C-alpha cells in the first residue's frame, strides 16, 4: 500500500538501513518474516519500519485499554422537586444528593413549575437555597441557580478531596 518509489527504512532493532526502493524494503522485511510499516508518511522520503504489525496493533490496543482503565466516568444524577414540596421530602432528597456526591457524581437539582406556579418562582429559589445551605460542606456549586423554561436548575459537584 506504500505508494512512493523510495523510502527511508528502519530495522526492527531501530537502526537506520538507509534510503532504498520500496520493493527492496518489502523483500528485506519478508526475509525476516516481518512487515514493512509506513511510520512517517509526510517525511521526505517517507519513513518505514520493519516490524511485526500484528504485535504492534496488539500493543497499541493494550495501551488504549490501560488508559481507559484509569479514566473516571462522571455521571450527572438529577433530583426533581416542585416549589411546594414538603419539608420531609426535601430532607430525603437532600440526603440522596449527599449520597450521590459522596459517590463522586455530579447532581443537577431541578425545581419544576406548572401553570400559576410560574408567578411565584421565589418559592423554588427558596427550596434550592435551603438545599444549598444543607449541603455546603459536601458540594461545590458548578452552575448557579437559573431558570431554563419552566424549570429552575442548580448543578452541584463533589468537593475535591485534600
């Protein structure tokens, strides 16, 4: 698949073999039972390496899997309330928020308004302020209270551990 006439060849041990014709480089790689892989196609002349391509692909897949293993997936949990939600229910939801934050997840708290409740958005703000006061030790506000259509939202993240 190499489309140029001449390439700079590097051996499987990493030493330079010089510039040679592609067919000669392929023959040399086949004599060793290996493949000729184009490493730097933009160089002049392009650089090719003699290597076991299957082993190279396997090692690259292992590196990718290793890097994925060390990644942390952050999940956004959502808690929905109404402006007239009872005190006990708000406490229950606040405990759930604390649990989600302890697990390392972000939490989106949403107060949903319907109909005439839109005229009294201060009730929803009061509920969110109460929740904020209760969890200020465990949470960091990532997005302040704001209206999004008929919903008032607040985004919380876990506090960084020392």
